[in-house]
């Protein structure tokens, strides 16, 4: 795997002739950040050697290299979800590659169901910690020491300094942000009311179907991580209504300007 990671990273480095320090996974709610990036190059995933093949209808995905303010960034437009059938190695491969291109920071976003009764649909939440509820671990198998240690520490998964910076930026710009714990599940079903209740009892504030594998791998390689969730629907007893992917997208679109502003200011201030 290491050879593949290095080969893919080399392909990207040679193509962009740069080594940006900031990686971004443009999950749900962060699509708008693309419009803020001064795009220098955009590489369709299909052209990147060893990248997983995208299965999503039409949305092939691309890696964007560009500038956000003064900062050079590499942004993944389109991520690989476990529920699509990718292996954990495939889901997390791009994060490995970004590390070998040279990033030191990873910014991620996602859509979630809210479990904390103080959260409203449309809120955004800075992730302070996570619970891994995926049925398979991305680091299971032989460990390559060059990538990271066999038993990675997870006590400081989401960078505290970046979280504090987010709070500062939010107060400066009048953004109301929550903070809390993300539980990552495989999906693709949304939760039953009993499952939402269980995840709340287990200590989570939101539930979603991504992020945790990528963050585990990022921390394995000692990247600094910052993550934000959009609460697109409620899993709070008494507030649960029927939902769909379309509804999730619609709510996420509405919250996008808040999310985009926060991420943009965060990255510019590094
Ligand atoms: N559950 C899991 N994943 C999600 C949800 C949810 O309610 N909403 C958006 N992604």
C-alpha cells in the first residue's frame, strides 16, 4: 500500500509542482468553499493513479489545487463513503496520499442527524471528539511503521487550538456554533428512533455516515484535524420526522454560507 500511496502522491506533486500544507474534504455543506478557492489546477479522480473509482451517478469527483486567501490548499471535491461499498483502505486512501503530498492539516465537514436536544436543524457544530461505530477499523491489519504507530493515541483527535480558533472566529462574525461529539456509523439507512436514542445515551451529540475513518487515518499519520458537522435533521425524541437524502441536501445548502465562512476564516488565519 505504501508504494501506491507514494506513487499517487508523486503524480500529484509533479502535476501541481507544489506541496500545499492544507487538505480539505469538501463534505456535505462545504461545496460552496470551492467558489472561494482560486483554482490553479483541478484533477479528476479518474486521472489519479490508484484512486478509488467513483460509483456515484455522474459526480466523478476531483482534487482541486488552489489558493484560499494566501494559503495553498488541496481540496477533495467528493469523498468515498463506506456505505458505497468501498473498503476502509479505499475510503481512507486519499487522506494517506494528501499526507504524502505534504499536508499537515486536514479540514473536514459532514451532514449529521442531531441527537443533542439543544441543537436545531440547520445548526453547525465543531467536532470535539468522535465515537467509532463503524463495523470495520481502517487500521486493522499489518501496521506499516512508516505510516504511523501500531496503537495510535486518540486522546487529542480533534485539534484543541483549532477548535478555540473556531470559537473566536465565530464570535467575531456573529456565527452561532455548537460543539460536540460525532458518532460515525456505516449507513446507508438513517437511524430508527431507537437507534437515535441509543447513540444519545452512548454520549454522542450528532450521528453521521463518514469522517471517522478519514480522521483515524489522519491521526495515525499525525495530521492536525478540524471538523464541522451540519445538523440536517433531528434524532431527538418527539422531533423526528421522515427524512430523505434530498432533505439532508436542502438543509445543508442553507447552512452552507455559515460553514463556508467559518472554514475560510479558519484556513486564512493559520
Ligand atoms: N443519520 C446518519 N447520517 C446522517 C443523518 C442522520 O440522521 N443526517 C445526515 N447524515
